[in-house]
């Protein structure tokens, strides 16, 4: 499966991304390289391969969640550059137009 520039531009628009022509060309190449790599998996004979799972809890048990007080708050607040009381001032990352 391969995508053309119009399809990638439509996907980018759905994600609310605007791409320059140069960015679009790079995205098309990147996506098609990835899809080509995925297509290569179809060539493999996987009939006798058992499924693999990372969340094997019998061999690697997870710790229990436990509530614990965090005592380093004053130390962390000393390292901030801006803020009031026990709050941090963070820069705005979304512009409202």
C-alpha cells in the first residue's frame, strides 16, 4: 500500500496540520517507507511462531500501588524560576487566536 500526496495532505488536515510542499514530500516519503517495511512482514512464514506478550505478570510481578507522601516539595519549589506560593508558572503553549 502506498499513499500519494493528496491522501497524506487529507490525513494531515484531519490532524489539523498544515504542511508546506517540502514537508508534504518528506511526509509522503516517510509514510511510504514505513508502509513498505510493514508490507515486508507479509513475506515471513509465521505459522509456528508463538505470540509474544510484554505484560507477562507471572514471571515479572508488578509492585502493588501504594499511596505515599511526597516530602521533597519545598526542595523542588526552591528550584523554580517563576511562581507564587506552592504553584509553578508555566509558559503558554497554545495561542488563542
